[in-house]
């Protein structure tokens, strides 16, 4: 299944490079850590992780 995700994120010749980002965030309700997953443009990853 991972091969399908990687193949779909690579795209064609004119598409932008996409990356799946997984960030660990502390939940406000329970105080436990949860994982927030997003697919975004590779250039936006650093800004997202610094928030």
C-alpha cells in the first residue's frame, strides 16, 4: 500500500513535489500526544513544522 501512496505523490512531469508530513501534537482535551498527518508541497514543510 505504501507504494501506491508514493507513486501518487510523485505525480507527472509538470506537478509539484508533494510530501506527507507527520507532526506530534499535544491534545488540549486529554493532554495525550496525537499525530497530525498532512500532504503538502515540499517547500512548505519547514514552515509547518516550526509552528
